[in-house]
């Protein structure tokens, strides 16, 4: 029998060592990149595993039983994650989002949340600690997460029709279980719960209005995300992108909307409120209306690699510093040097990039660094 070949260039191998600069950079909370964008948001992937096989993220044809996931000893420990997070907070981070894969698959994640909840911003305030989940384990975990110090959850849900949802998660998981998880999160105080729906034209766009009707007036914020060309395995095509403007138009025709102001600098979602005051929706338009100019997010992979963009083709290895005896001051200087050299703005440049940098580039998988 011939050896099995996984048809994927493993982007985990494309890595630069994080280097401590000769001139130390003290953390002041005012770190900026080459375009003047501050560092305010850190997204931390705690696992590269997921129990769903959504075609736009972890298609079953690639991520099957033989896929070589990271061994446990390659993952950052909770103490290592907290140490790195402390460095980022000193540089100005105010919000930490835990992602995956599916973060609730990481054993004892409540312990990590407790450790992160003890950190304080440079202004002395508690961090905004959030988590993105597919909702499959949320019903049993919600109260523990809240008690550990989690502030809010975002749940990925791509439709209410059970047949559509089972087909999209590709593991035959029922939508009713996710809805119970959302209710449990709301009851536990993890709100307002945000619901993220990736809209793929011809696949689930007929679910836009049913989703809007269902969550209207329930205290949740429903957000519609344009299908993005992340990673190298999801077979992205521009003709499957439904522009956010059309999403808003479809909803407005039945449920009148009024545009709202951004809730914070660097907000990725354009906010719309129901005219009758019964809640809001959001649209994330990273394909048709890039928001690179305000992007203040960094992403840390589960094995300690720092990525400066969701569409990155390479990362910076912080784990070798963590496990090689570097001081906190060394870590802070290395992170500062990386962020200060950041010039990423892929979504703004997408249409003008050559194939090896644009749609033909081998980018890091979203399942590896989180959405």
C-alpha cells in the first residue's frame, strides 16, 4: 500500500524565530505598527482540534482521522499562555479572545480563564475576556466558564434549518443542541451572546431571514460574516461571497434597520439596530469592505506562534523564547519589535496582489489561529 499524502502544505512550518532586539523596548501600553495601529486585541488559540468539520474551515477531506494534529507537549501550557498574555497586556492589550479549533475541547480551560482574569490593563482595569465556540459543549460548560471569569461568548451558527446545519458542520450535529448552549450562556450571564453566521451564497444564504427573525428581541447580537479566503483548504471562490450590503438589504426589507455607531475603535462589525429597538445585528465585510486600517488584533497559535493577520502566510515563534530562558523584558522587546514592523493589510490589497501573495497564496489555516 502506498503512503498516504495529505494534500496540504503544512503552514505550521512557515515560521520566523522571534528575536530579542539589541536595544530593549520597554512596555508602555502605547505600541504601534508601521501604520500607527495600536495593539489592543489578542486572540489566543488553545487547541488545533475541533469536533466539527465545516467545509469553510476544517473540511473532512483534509482534517480526517489521519491528520497530524499537534502533540500535547507542543502546546503552550496555561502558565505559558498567561505569561505571554501578561506581556501583551503591558503593551496595551485590553481584550483577549480564546479560540481554537474548538476551545472547549481543551481540558480544564476554566483554569486558564481564572489565570487570565487576574491580569489588569495598563489602566488597572480587568481584561475583557471572551471565547468563540461552536456551541456543542456550551450547555454543560457555560456556568463554569462564567464563574472562572469569562465575560462573554460568541457562538458560530450557520443556520437554523437542522438539515442545513448538519450538512455544514459535516458531523451530523443537531442545531437544537447549539441553541440550548446559547440559552445556557445567556442564563449564566455570558452576554450579550454574539452569534456568528458565515454566509456562503447558494449554501445557506436562505437562512439569513430565519436567523434574524429567531434572534430578534432575544438579547443576542447576530452577526453575518462574508465567506472569506482564509487558509488553503476551503476552496474559496468570489462568486460564493454574498456582500454584507445585500444581507442588510434582505433583512431591512422585512425588519427595518437603522445604522448604529461603532461600539469601540477597531470594531470589525458594522452595527445595525432594529428600528423598533428590539436589538441589533452586525455585518463583517472583510472581503467587500476591508477594515485593515483599524485592525488592532494579534493572534497567538496554540504552540506559541504569533500571527499579525488572519490571512498571514507565516508567523513568529515565541515559544523558543519562553522555553529558552528569556526574561519578561526580553519577551516584551521581541513582541514590540514584531508589532512595530507590522504592515499587514491583505483585505485592502486582495484584488491587486500577484497570485503567490493573493488568492493563490498558501496562508495559515483559520482552524490553527482562530477566526
